[in-house]
């Protein structure tokens, strides 16, 4: 008799079998992946919030400079972005998916939406 790694029930099977059913196998691997990917999900949550914030503020202000205080009040975290983009004019933007932002004068940032 073999003991299931998930539900601890005894069952008959191959000598190297670890689970009594596909349900127990899936439950085991789902739990294992959930703990492994917890930090990735946390970062994705921050990135998504940043993207939503940039979208909302872009609808309101378009490309006008915005105070960092306003952006921070919406919950934006400038440390988290997906990649960098260098425009044809030579300006470097931090990207959150398709939304870009860059520092502007006097503690302000400028938001730009890249069209594909």
C-alpha cells in the first residue's frame, strides 16, 4: 500500500506513484506553485495598479506635467515599471506596459501613451 502525498489515504498503485487521484495531484501542485509565485503576483499587482493610475491620469491631464504628489496619492510606485523606452528624439521613458512616464521639472512627471 502507498500513502497519498496530499490526502494521506492509502491506495494501491505503482511503487513510484505519489497521489491517489488526479484531484490530489492537482491540489498538491497548485499549492506548491502558489507559494513559489507569491512574490511574482505581488509585483504584478503593483504593476497593474501603476498602469491603471497612469491610464486614469492620462485621461485627465493628457501629456501635461503632473505633480508627483498627485501621482503618489493615487498609489503610484515609481520604482516599479516593466521596461525602458528611448524615443526617437532621445528622451528616456520608464514604461508600464504601454504607458510611459518620465521625470519633468520641479518634482513633476509627464505621462505618455505609446501608440502601436
